[in-house]
C-alpha cells in the first residue's frame, strides 16, 4: 500500500489512504508515507492522510508536529480532521 500511496496516480493514492484508514493502528508501518501525503498539494489526499492518522491511535504519536502544522492547512476539512486527530492523540497518551 505504501507504494500506491507514494505513486503518481492520484486515484490510487487516495484509494491507498482510504484502505490504510480502515486498517487503523495496524497501518502504522506506513506512517512516513502518510506524513508525506499530509503535505501533498492535493487537498483530498491531505484530508485522507489526516483521517488515517486519526484512526492510527497512539501509533500516530510521531505525527503530532505534522498534525499541528496541518491545523493551519488551507483546507478547512484538513484543519478539522487534524484537530480531531490531535485531540485523540493527546487524550489517549
């Protein structure tokens, strides 16, 4: 899935992010790729990446700084999901 998430095809990248979200904490091995996706130029991919991090639980702790930055994203959707993910991480510690 990491290869798809980092590939050139946007639809496949979004599909990979959606699949990783469903894996929840078990998708933690893809964390570096998800962090890259969180900074992608495509708004939908950034949104999907934030949702993946939200579902990873404490496995996403290394993403706290990236999520903080994403709360200032140009997309309100990305901001909201990033804020929720941060709240979950902080309360689950």
